[in-house]
């Protein structure tokens, strides 16, 4: 019976959050209570359980699907029939394709998001620690990591920001490059503005200043960002020393006008400034964008950037799927070699045994105990066997790489070399 | 002595491979290919330097060939690219310079045997200073031109809130491009001035007068004035961003016009190419 791979799972595509919660296996991934034990038809197993998906991956021989469903149901103390309406089942190469797509974040709720790869790596580490992975899953998971890397490098599926706060940070990087020597001024407090400030801090910004009408709230935010609170009334005095300004106040009128910025630019020797206006109504006069070396993005501009980025990611997903298909074909070739592996091993062992026997016979006939002669004969016999085996090995492997019927090839080789009756 | 044809072919192969690798690295977002492009460009520069030191420029009995002048310009451009790369740790201008230098080497190939006859008095070390200063200035200006063009494109898209195509994902930040522009302009203008002064100083003994209203001289002075304005405003008035980028593009295009059109078409005593 052939080794097979099977994936049973549910995700945000097939089940709502309540169902995903009900059948989650996250708490059951420890060695003592492994939800998918390697018994029956299952020889190797892995469990991936995140907030958006629960997937069971197994390799083995026989009816894997039913066994996996029953293990899953048993762990969740329910019946397999309760899970069945929500699950998808992928077998053999479809399972391989699915795991490659998931690792490459092509199946994620937010296309191209990076967390899923980390989650798969964690799931793999847990399975390896529980000793439930073997030749097939080790290879499959390692391959899925490299496919994910290839997709991220060769396509733009994960390259552009798909959240407003992150889009603002990406724009800042396009303007300033290395953020380490730049300062940020956060004016007002709003969830998105704080998030943008947090992303900027993570990208290595030098310092964050916080100006809030309520100074105490400003100080609280400054502590959160390891920055400094400045009086809101003295905002204009701090503008020349900052490079990125994020505004999010509730002011009905603009608090920063183009004529103010002209003076600020002179003071800061025309060094560029980037304004991110997340407030509605807007905090910054739109004319600011017409000044040289000043860039202004308001909430609508950022939304537009995000929408375009999402569209780009969708376009890039088609290219990513091509990469996945290519890698699935390559994996299929490797998988097929597993069928011929025992025959290859037997063939080589038989050859080595025959060579050893013939060397012994020859030495006995010559009546020689010379070690150098023995070594020379062993080298010659070994080389002869390897040369004789080259053609049949290539013949067997050709079937794997070209995905032809290996059964006929294996059977032919076994008959020609008498592998089934030779003892 | 290395044959000019052999050294040119070697440079063409290295620069061709560098261009392909560098551009594939930029478009395909492959760091390895970009690094390979940089290594090959530096190797091409080192090879060409070695060839120059071995005396390739002495291949013709009457002096340098037209091909050698073109290659020397390519050499100075590569030198400018390498200096900028080391100074600002940004290889993009060097990667863009390698296809240009590849083209210059390809253009030089048919002219390796074409001698550029110079008046006897011109063939001295002062002439080397005149040419060396001007070529190194224009080499740096070429890098400034690429950085300026890239700046204008990227800044235009950011300012205009237009989407950034995937190809431009790995391009340097506009602040960095402005820094490249500032460094190259501030280094190139004094060199250009040195080239002009050495030309004026030696014009009298060679051509009979310091200034004779020759089209090349007029053009060079016009370029020097515009270049000087750019230099002054960059240094004193803190010009940054779009304006200096536009002026750099203008100065480079005027230099190109001066070399290609004035030297070859107009009636000037710099028309050495026509002999």
C-alpha cells in the first residue's frame, strides 16, 4: 500500500468564529494529550490550530480521513458528524498544494499576512517535539517554509501595507529611508494615530514627542512610547525639530497651516517633513502638500493607498499560485521516489553482497591473505557494481521525475534482478 | 601590453553581466543578484583600471583613440558610482551606471583605432589635468543625474499620491537620493571649475587667446554658470529635493549637448574628433 498525505481542516472560509472556537485544538498540542496519535493508518501527524483555521495533517497508509476525523472529534468530546459539515479534505498532492498555499499566506483572511508562517513553524516544532513527524512531514513542512520564502521574495503578495497605520509607516520609509535619526510628533490621541506611532517606534525612530490638549493624557502616551510630552500650546515651537507629524485631534479647524510651515521649513533648512493627518475634520491645511519638501497624507489618501495595495496583492496572488504549483510538481517527484526507495535499497544491497561474495571466492582461490590485494579487489568489484547499477537506477528515478507509472518500472527491475526470490 | 580590443571585450562581458544581474535583482527583488551586480561592476572597474595602468592608452602612436576617451568617461562614471556607493551605502546609482557604461564601452568599440589628433602643445600633463578634472566632474554628474531622475519620479508619485509600481519597491528613499545629489553636486562643481580654469590658462599659449568666443568655450561657461548657481543654492540657500534635482538634470543634459553636438557638429577648435 502506498504512503499518502491527508489534510482535514476548517478555516474562516468554511466556518464562523463560533465553530472555529468549538473545534479548536490549540490547547491540546502537548505531548501528553496529542490529538492525532500515530496509530492505525496514521504514521505521522501535525496539528495547526490558529484563530482562523484548525487543520490536521497526516501521512500514512490506509483510510486516513475517517481516522483523523474521529481523533479530532474524540479530543473535542463530540461526534465526527458534528465536525464534518464544516471541514474540507485534501488528499495527496492537493494536501501538499494546500499546505504550501497556507504557508505562503495565500489562504489567509488578509492575503500575504506574515503571522501564519510563524504559526506553522510553531505547530511543526510542537509536532516534532511530540515525535509525530517523520520523513514525509519533515520534508513537506521544510519545503512549505522555503515555498513561502520564495513567494514572498519573488512576488509582491506581502510587500505593501494593508492597514492604514502601516501604510503611513511605509510612506515614511519611502521618504526618509533609515528611520533611526528621525523624530515623530504625535498631536492628539486616536487609535489609528497611536498605532502608526507604535509602528514607527518599531521601525527604529529616534524619538516620539506627544502633544495633547490634556497634558496628563499626553504624558501617559509619551510613557507608552518611551517618548516625551510637550505642551499643546507650544506646538509651533517643536515643529522645526520633528520630521514626521501625526495628527489626530478633535479640532473643528485646521491646527497647522501652510504659512506656518513655510517658516518652519526655513528654520529646518528645507529638510523634508511628512504629515499624516488621521483626523476628521482634518487638522492640517491641504495646501501644506503644495510646499516643496513637504508631504501630506490624510485619512482618505491612506485609505486609497491601502485599497491599491490590496488590489496589488490580489494580482500578485496569481503569480504566487504559479510558484506553488511548480513546487507541488517538484514535491510530487520526491514523493514518487518513496515508492521506488525500497527497490533501490534492495538493488544496491544485493549488488554489494554479490561483490563481497565474489571477492572472497577469488581470494580463497588465489590462497592469498594480502590486505592490499583484498582492498584492490573490493574497490574494483564495488566500482563494477555501481556502474552496472547506474542504468537501472536512472530508469527507476526517471519514472519519479516524470511522474509516470512507477509500478511497472519497479516490477520490471525486480524481475530482471531477481530481487524477490534471490536470497 | 593588453590589446584594446581584448580589454574592451572583457569590460563589455563584465559590465553586461553586471547590468543584467543588477537590473534582475532590482526588478525581481533579489538581494543576491543585486550584490552580484555590484561585485561585477567593481570587478569591471578594477579590470579597466589595471588595463589603464598597463598602458592600454599608449596603443596608438599619436595619442589616445576616440574609443579610449569614451572608455575613460565610462571609467570616471564607474569611479563616481563607487565613491557614492561607499559614501552613502546605497548601490542603486552604481547599478544604474553599469548599463550606461556598458553602452559607452559598446559605442567605443568601433573607435579603438580612431586617433584623436591634438595640437602638439596640448599633449602635456596640464592637458591631463584639464581632461581628468572635467571627466571626473561629469562622471559624478552622471551619478547625480540618475539620482535626480529617480528622485523626480519617486517624489512625484509620493507627492501626487499615486501608487508605486512593484518595480520601484526596492528603490532608495527620496531623502537618500537627495543626499546623493548633494554629495555629487558639491564634489563635481569644484572639479568642473578646475577643468575650466586649466582650460582657460592653457588656451592662450595653445590657441593664442584665453577666450576666443569658441562655441565650446561659450557652452562650457554657460554650463559653469548654471552649475555654479546650483552649487551656490545647494550650499548657501539650503536647496533640497525637487529643485536641485531638476537643475542637476538640466546641467547634465547641457553637458551631453556640449559633448555630442558642440564637439562634433559646430565649428570649434575642440573638434578633435573630426581631426
